[in-house]
């Protein structure tokens, strides 16, 4: 039994003019089905406006499908009585770290979620400690959030979600506003939580380098799933990705161009190490 079932979901925004008259309808998500298994690391790619955020907001019942259904850990998101449980099962991290932290100090912020859930005080402190340690932010527990870098703030946002003991975390472009160092910190934390704690991760991003660690990748275009597969399968399809206005990781791009120029490389090279190994092999065969 999967943890997330998205069944033929369509979502339509109603566009209105300044006088609130209906101007038209935007179909942001168009008949998407996808199922996620517990412990999977899923990445969702797609250029701006392809429907990624709209789809993500269905998973923790911020939006409800116009058609189709979303089931999270056995709970239909349309079931109002399950709302809190759904939000606790599938936590969400957004793009802007400044909009997510509400506490005056880090540990207070991380404690809010469990406190609202009615967790006993002693256990709240245990959860705050374990969550901050899990994202490498425990030393900053008594800092004011506005003293932290973007990457540190995002890790606190992730800790605040973990403190509610979710089974799944959806991250909607969590690194879009961060510098390269902050991006690395956040992705490292996300991978560790998936590896060690087996938390199901759904990472929406347009940084190709962040996708290579995923078990499966979905590429969205015009509200539909245009491609899906392992990172290797997806990044073997360079020309299709370009048609969808997406880049491939730099190393993959280089390997693709070398291959087109006649170097006999395998498809879907994702890391510098893989490229180095493949080139070494070719050189050895040539000697
Ligand atoms: P992405 O996250 O991939 O950039 P979105 O889900 O934000 O895509 O948007 C998908 C489509 O829905 C776009 O055409 C966008 O303009 C439209 N859209 C998003 N939010 C709203 C909204 N609140 N009202 C009307 N249209 C919206
Ligand atoms: Mg978005």
C-alpha cells in the first residue's frame, strides 16, 4: 500500500477580473496519477507554471481536486475530520524560509507543531532536540532565526516539520532562494532524513543537480506528467528535456555533447565520478 495516491487529479483555478467576474479557467493540474511508496525519494521537475506547486498543495489538503482524489496514508484529503492528521502525516516546506519561521528563537519555533498537537511538554523538548540534531541545527537552538543564513533557516523549517513526526515531507523548491552552500546543506539534510529516518521525500526543484539522488523523477509540463523514471532514465532523454525547457546536470550535458561528437559514452551519466570512470575505460580500450 503506497503512502500517497494521486488518482486522476485535475485542478482548475477560476480566474477573475478586478470586478470579480469570472474571466476563465486555468487547468493547472490535468489528470495526474501517481503513487508514492513509503520511504521513497521522489523528485518533481518542470518549468514555471507547469503545475508543480498546485499538485504539491493537494498532498497536504491545502487544495482539493476539482476531479479525482488524493489519499494520504489511507486518508482521503476531502475528509475534513482527517485534516489535522493529514497535515501531520505529510508536512510541507515552502520556498521562502522567512515566511515559515514564526518563533522568536529556534527551539521555540520547532516546538510549536508538537505543542499544537497536544504532545506532553517533556516529549516536546525531546522532539525539538532530536529534530534539530537531525538537520544539524542543534547548536543554534537558542538563536534568533533572523541571525541565521537562508540555508540554516530552511533547515529549521524542516526541523519544525520533523518534530510532528511526519511520514512524508513535501518540499516545494526549498532551495530556490538559497546560495550554493545553503542549497547543499538543505539537500544533505533531506537525503539524510530519507536514508536514516526513512521519511518519504517529495522534492520539487528546478536544480537538476538535486534530482540525481531521487529514486524516481516526474517531469511536469502543462499540468501533466510528461516523463517519469529513474534519474538515469530521465537524464538519458536530453533532447526531450530540452523541448520541455529543462536543463540537464552539467556533467550529463558534457557527456551528451561528447557522445554526439563521437566519444562512445553510455547514456545518463549523472556525476563527475561516472564520467571520469567512463572516460578512463574508453582510454584503456584504446590502448
Ligand atoms: P509551478 O509550481 O510549476 O510553477 P503552479 O502550480 O504554481 O506551477 O501554477 C500552475 C498554473 O496555475 C499556472 O498557469 C499558474 O499561472 C496558475 N495558477 C497558480 N496559482 C494560481 C492562482 N492562485 N490563481 C489562478 N491561477 C493560478
Ligand atoms: Mg511552484
